[in-house]
């Protein structure tokens, strides 16, 4: 896993651990796993396939939804900082989710 996560394209990616988790089996990369990852990240990959894998990468708690907990983790990683106040983070993610951020993987907007 360390060899894959140290690839130049992944080394600086704030989601490299999630990418590795989604594309590997039991945190062990096979040659087929690497090919699958390369295929999904290829410019020629089908957009729906890219969306499916992006969803899985951002669904940190793996509950089939991008929820407030996931959004908070995404924001913190994108900002590369833990200096964001908890209140600001909660307000931001609550507002986004109130606008309808919850989506079931591969299905579209969730009906909750």
C-alpha cells in the first residue's frame, strides 16, 4: 500500500488514504487493483464510473451517504488545516446538507 500511496499523483493528494482504501482489497494492492484505479482516473473513463468512485472516496463513514460528518472531513482535508472552528464547520455543513447534499451511491438524490 505504501508504494502505491507514494506515487507522484497520489503523494500530495489529501484523499490518498481514501483512494487506496477504495481501490484495494483488505488494504493490499494487487496488480488488478492498480489497473482498476488507473482505468477510473483515465481521461477516457466513463463519467458515471468516475462519479461512483468519487462518491466512495468521499463517503468516509461508508454509510452510502455524503452526510455532515463526511463533509466536515472533506472540508478539513481540502483546507489542510485543523484551525477551522468547530462552530463554523458545523454551520457550514448543516447549511449545505439543508440544501440537499445527501445522495445514495449510484442512485441520485436520496429520499429521506
